């Protein structure tokens, strides 16, 4: 990847699905690039295609036409296993529903992506990262005894511990109260800046969107801004 090459390039992405009524176009010819270390909010009404676009950027969903280049790699020229390897190496995720593994402690949840990469320092790195998000006293706690805000901070630690080039977040404060959500978002922006990560965030919250370098507005599957 050259110095001037965007970290994310979404190239003429269209997503269609067929049902009994015919063909529904969820995304229509979405085309944009993001440079490294920039933050972008994907905004729009419910059902506009925001989460589908995020899934395609992650290579989790396959476009009907067009492609996505992540750090110069054409995701859809790869098979599913190779896309998964790119995700494991380069992408962190934060979801509205936290997506923590309930049978693992906070520490084990954060260690997991490092262990999957074969990192021998997984425990030390995960411990340090949980300390960074203010959960140094909660290492041995299981998700069920943590508050929503604490669970989302574990999820942030898990996402950032692999030092991803790109962080994808889907309504990360959607299930948190206002004050907790504001704290979590501040932490996410701080970690993002420290790590030099590129952040792509789906949100309904105008104040959160306004904090990003760029807003990508989706209306009825089309990029309008």
C-alpha cells in the first residue's frame, strides 16, 4: 500500500436481494475513499442501508457488484477464508450488542483475538488494555456481572488490543444510557487517536456523527453526502 493510497476504498458497491416481490436494491453505486487515521460516520434513517454497508466494508457481506479495497487488498477477489484472515489482522469491531462471549472472563474475551493470532504476550497485552479502559479491577469478571457500559469497554479493549488499521463500530452506544454512552464514545475517540486507527461508525446520534472528520449520509441506499 502506497503512502497516498486510501486505507478504505469502496468502489461502486451495489447490494441487491431478491424476494417474492422481486429485486430490492439495498445499496446503489456507493463510491468513496477514506485516508488512514480519518474518522467517518455513516448516518441515515433506519433501513437506509447503513449496517449493510458496514458489513460489506468488513467483508462479512458480499456486494452484488463493485468491491472494497482494504489497505490496498481487494476483499472480494479473495475467498471467505482469506477475507477472514484480513479481518483478523486489520479490523476491529464494536457492536451495539457488545458480542462478548459469556463463558469467558473480561480478560479472556480480550485475550482471544491475540491468541488466535498466536501471540505469546496475549495475557499481558489484554491486561494492559483493560487497565487502559478503566477495568483493571474487573479482569476475572464474566460479562453477566458487568454493566452495559463495562461490557462495551471490554468490547473496546478487545477491538483495540490487536492494534487494527480499521475500527468498524455499529451503533456502539445504542443500548447504553446517555451518560454511559458519552463516556464510552469519548474513550473510543481517545483510543482511536492514540492508535492512529481509521474509524468507521454507524450512528443515529447527530452529536457523535459531528465529532467525526466526515459524515457519509445514506438515503434509500444512495450516498448523498
